[in-house]
């Protein structure tokens, strides 16, 4: 019996080696899979996604029905997914139809929101489907999941408005290679999420109007050079040179910071106010206001040009940023280590309370 077992193992090894070195299975994309192979591969892929998505929980700061989050996902879809998958009313380019597997036109029926998130976050081996560009930004792919969950409700016009800010902004019958609208003028691409007025298109992106030129330059440069992770910002900032970054920073810095943040449906703003203004000696929490307030006509801007204004920013962004500084990935920028130290002792409830306070601390708010 032992002889038969050893013989079988040897035969399998020889057959495996022959298969590996002689490569009888044709991997050319011009040749279809043998019957049944594609079905097996796609079936395994679907099972792998479903099993791994079961344990996922939608974070409490994420509202999959939030129009701002859906617009943010549409904007990233236009930047990172449209080229291969086409979009609502925008057919794929024939080039990608020659890929094997062929990137499909998508539908909300393909997966549920948690499965869309897992795919966007991790991608697929051997398909050309990449993992999320911000390697450790677990928060960001939920925007794409929110959009894909509503994909079937978009026609071309609605998609263009969500992704680009206005209808008829994608002036092509189908997917074209060579860039999106605004590729020549990067500041136009910024407006897709941050708004023409820099106020974030009602939650689509963070508010930038009136931030210091120095801070905006530092952050954009960090995104461009890979020192600050973001699957949204790194792909857009990477092509920018110093002149383009300087122009974008100057443009948004010159806008009026008439901010009024959108709160999250949780968090205690009064406790957040106490933490922001006084900190907590018992819990080793520093005062946020000491660095982030004290200047400007309303006293709610930072005294330093290298420190951002957060008063009146949307609670969603404040919550995500504080968790990023606490849990990583911490940006490799000047003074980021100070924020890392300040965020380290914060609990999730502390972060929620601070986000609730600062989101409501807009210029239109009376105290």
C-alpha cells in the first residue's frame, strides 16, 4: 500500500511539473476559457466575496443613503472605475472588452453594500481589479459602496451631475482614454467634490474655503508624494506639479470660510465643547482649541498657517480624521506627530463628541 501511495504522489508531482513547464493551458486573452472554467472561477470569486463580507459592519459614521457620500462615491467611480467598467449611460471602450476576464458593466444587483465595500477595499488577484489606492484607509471605500448600492437609480445625466457637478460634463459617447474633464485645469477637478465655492458640495467633500494657503500646499504636496494616504486624493494629486498645487491652494485660500458643518446623528456636543476647550487632565486629553482656534474674524480659525480650521467642518470628516490620527495611517507631514499624540488617548465616544461640537461651530451658529 505504501508503494502505491508513493507512486501516486510521484506521478502527481511529475504531472504537475509537466503542466507547469509545458504550459498546455492557453492563457491568451484572445482565446476563451475551456467550457466550465469561467463559471467555476466566477463562482469561486462570488463565494469568496460573500464569505469575507459577512463579518463586516457598516461604521456608525457611515450613512449609505447620504447623498453627499453617494456623490463622493460617484466621483471616485468616475476617476478610478469608469475606464474599465463604463458608467450609467456610458458604454465601455472596446479596448477593455478584449480583457479576460472582461470588466463587466455594473448593476446594484451584483452585490450588496458590504460586498461592494470588500471588493473596492481589496480588489481581485489576476483580474486587473486593484485594491484601494489608500492602502490603510478602511473608511474611504464605503463611499464607493454607497454609490454602487444606488447605481441602478442613476441615468447618465444624474451620474454626470453627481460625479462632475453638472450635466453634459462628460462630452463623449463612450469611455475615452486620456483623462477626465478638468484634467488640464486641476482646480476644476477639485470642484467635483469640494465645490466651486470650496464648501464641500453639501457633504461630498471637506470644506476648503479660507483654509490657509500654507496648509493646503502642505497637504496637497503630501498627497502628491505619497506621504498622506487617501484613495480619493492620491490619484488626483500625483500628477500635479508645484505650480498646479500652488494655484489650487491660492484659489481655495482666497474663498470666504462661511462654514456650517453637517452633524452626525450621534455625539454629545456639550461634552465635546468641554473637551475641545479644556481637554481632560484625568484622561490626558489636550485642548483642541489651543491649536485650532483663536484667529480670524470669528476667532474660529487657527493661529498658525500650518494648522487647519476645523470649526464648522462636517462631523463625518472630523470623525474620520481623528480616528485616522489615532489608529493610523498617520500622515508623514510636519506636526502630524502632534496630532497623533493628541488623538491617541481619545475613545470613540470622545471622537464623536468632538465631531459633534466642531460640526456645529459654524459661522452662522449663535451660542
